[in-house]
C-alpha cells in the first residue's frame, strides 16, 4: 500500500464522528443509564452526582478491551459436509479483516461513544445473535430472518417491507444498559454482511431517487437540486424529484453537504466499526444465499428456515450489478470516479474488494 494511502487509512480507521447519543433517562431507560436521572437534592448536588455517574459509565467503557478478541467459530451444529467451501471462505475473510485491523488499527481505545457504535446492531437473544445492519446488503431479508428466529413470525416469506423497517419488533443493542451491551458483545455471535461499495452506492441511489419516495425526495432531493443544479425549475425545487446520479455524487463528495449523511450510503466502517467490534462472521452480498444459509447452520436455526432470496422492493427492476454500475459511472469524470473510490477506500480495503476500473 502506498505511504500516503496507508497514512490516510490509519487516520480514517478509528477516528469517527463526534458522539450523537446523550446518556439520559429517556435515551436509555435501563440499568446504569437510568440511574443517572434518579438524583435528589439541590441542582448543584444533582449536577455533581450526574457528572460522577457519567464518569463511572465512561470509565467502565474505557476499561473494556478494544479491539475485541476474535473467537473461533463454534461449528458443533454444522453436520452437513456441503458447507466446506463456505467455511473455508469464511475463515479467509475473518483472517483477512483481523490482519488488516491489526496492521492499520493503531489505537487501543475507540474515539466514539459506545451507544453510537452499537446503534446499528440488532439483537436476537434466543439464538444469541448480533447482526450489524448494512443497508443495501440484504438487510431487509436478514431482519425477516431475525423475526422468525425470535418467534415473531412463522415464516420470512409473508413479512411486509413496512413490518420489517417500521414495526419496531426487533431490539437494537443500544437499547440495553452498559452491562447488557458488554455481555452480549462478548458472548453472542456477531455477524456483518457487506457489499461492493460502488454497487451498494448505485443500489441506494436507484432505490431512493428513481422511485417515488415521500422522505428522500423532499429531504435530500430538494437540497441536492437546489445546490447542484443550475437554473433548476420550480417544480424540481418544490418536490425534489428527478435527482441525477451526478448531482447525487456532488452531494456525497461535498465536505459542506446541504443535508447530512444517510445510513444507505454511509461507509460500513462507520456503521459497524469492524476494527473495534470483532465480527465472528463476515458475509458478502455477492455470495449472500450461501453465506446466510451457512450462518443459519452455525447458529442452529430450524432446518426449515432458509434465507429468502426475493427482492424486497421494485421487484421488476434489474438487480444492481457490475454492468448496471458501469452505466451510471460512465456519466462521471475520471476524477469523480476516483473520488468515490477514495471516499469508500476503507471499505474496499477492509473487506478485500477489488479496486474498480476507474
């Protein structure tokens, strides 16, 4: 790796954004976090006790071992010999990510707030699973599977998109107190599923901007058109529809974006913190069905449960693949394509994706 790229990787790897969560009774109503709000006496005493309580929380957080240890996969529940290839692939991915993080991690303690770090991780207590959600990498079907595993649904096939994403049926790791988070991080099997960054980006753009959307058009579309489209018509400015891919890329690469980032195109390194939270299983969208069904074997899922392979929305659209991506990239300059790669370079490197032809 060239020296300048190595330095850039080291700087980006673990120095994340400022914390976005606040320890309050309403944010975390369990355990120690809740105790912060139960003080009595004068405002000065309350403030002092609250400060001391917060210090206790962060001291315990800082005493956790970071990065976390990588444990061998428990394969005692895998009896079928057909999973040998999937197992070999999995071991290679785990080893690659572990070595990458060991080489470029560079710090012993995270810079981000613990509750923020685990805010994308879903919990399934029955089978002791932690799944970090990466949008546009099979997350809708994974949440369907988690609902079945936890007994919330008999089958993954009939769970609607709205029930998956807006039903609030599944628990997230940041809903637990510090002890609950720490225990699960150290005893549950932790899984993350990733996707080629350029494919994931194009897939997100197609989903959110090429179809009617009551959130992304008015919130992101209007701001993008206003800033990046000269002489935009009144209709486009009012409804935010019709954002072009090039305009979207200008927004993505702008250090002064008119509207913030979104999880659908945020870097995996900032969603799941894979060099701090050592994932036991690293799946890829490119081999999703095989990886997912092998994972279900590992955790002892019911034999009849198979990972669903249907497209969650816009079923008639062609799936975003390398050919589709090339059609979108051809409208960009070489510099713009290079800047996109630079933006996602950490995800490319961490998960051993091939550098795209720019």
